[in-house]
């Protein structure tokens, strides 16, 4: 039952997160929200929502602060994990579109492999080099439509897209001990609240005239949907790792960009060109290959280059 529960969690989480991309894209275009405003409001309200839910279940939400050793890693994850991945994702959507932003987060395995290789001062095994090469070939086709001298997306979109993958890698790797000690919901709740509060201080949204946009009921409903759907997606994704293997998580996470693509086709009438679509599929195949090959390695090598790190 645990495995079935985990599979259901990752499928639901991947599809919900894939759906938030087009919803954010529509909100940014329709109401003119800035990436900073949308990210701050979403993170703060989602964090309060999660912590309030835990409080209603009589879970001591402040217990994590009683042992000061956990405060520093929580704050680091809040800013460089939760806030960074959320903000860069929204900024990538704003600069390009939901499909490209969602696909570029799948560069995370490459960053993780490079990090592990540098830390261990050794080259990655051949299967990882193959996986990275295939993923980059797919990315090249996606971003150029097969024309080397023409970048289809802007330099700004590429910057934020590459940052999505980098921050998603950190988001995946860093909080393992935190969540093992304090649970997924508590860590996600506080990191959302702290991350949103930090961004709100850096770019004070209380001075923004964007609050006026909430006079439109559609804007309120859109923001509520983004907060609820996105938060549930994050929690399901992280929670699924307790029940299923890394390979299953990696493969089923591919539903994220596929969901974003399907919704974008029907909602925005956006369709990738054939070469771009081939590139997207190549990326997903080789990201899956990184996990599949990693799980086929002997346990000793798996400990060094854990397949869990690929997504």
C-alpha cells in the first residue's frame, strides 16, 4: 500500500505542479503581476496556510526553534532553496513561457552530478556523462529549434531557466536532514513563510500598487488557485520520496512538463515546433536514463552517485 500511495502522490504532485505553470503564465499576462509580487504573496500565504493546518492538528509548529542548531539550515533552505526555486521559476515563465520554464528545471540532475563530481574530485561514471550529453542535446534542440545561430528564447529567459535547474537541485538535496528530523510539512511551511518574508523585505510589496489588481475577483481566484495547487504539489512531491524509489520519482516527475504542454496547447494554443518537441522528449528520456542507469549500479557506486540525486 505504501508504494501505491507514493506513486499516487508523485503523479498527483507532478500534474498539479505542471498545471501551476500555465496558471502563473496567464496571471502574469492578464493582471500584470510582477514575479516578485506573485512570489512573495504566494509564499507567505502558502506558508501561513500550511502552518495553520499543522496547528489545527495540534502539532507544535515552533518546536523546530527550540534546538538552535536547526535554525541556520532552515533559513538557508528558506532563501536559497524554497524562495530561489519559486522566484526563478516565476521569472522564467515571465521571460518565456510555462513549458520552457518547466523543462529547464529538469537540468537539475546535471548540476547535482557536477557537484558530486567536484566534491569527490573524480569524473562521473560513463552512464552519467551519457545522460548529461543527451540532456544537453535535447536542450539545444529545444532552445534553438535546430538552428545553432538562433536562440528562440531571450537571454533573460535562458538565465532564469538555468537558475531554475540550479536552485531545484539545491532544493532537492539540501533539506534531507531537516525533513527527516522535523517532517515535510513543517519544514515547507516555515521555509515558505521565511522565504516570502525575505523577498518582501528586499522588494517591499506593501509599497506596490499591484494590490489594486485584487479588486478584480478573477485575480483573487487565480492567486488562491496558485497558492493551493502549488503548495499541495510541493508537499506531494516531497512526501512521495518516503514511499517509492528514486527511479519511480524521476520517471513520474516527467508528467510535469507534459501536463504544462497539454494545458498550454488547449489554453494558449501554444505548440512547440517539431524539432523543439523532439528536444523536449530527448531531455526527458535522458533524465530518466540517469535515474535508471544509476539504480542498476552496484550498491557501492549508488552510494557515491546516488540516483536519488538525479531528481
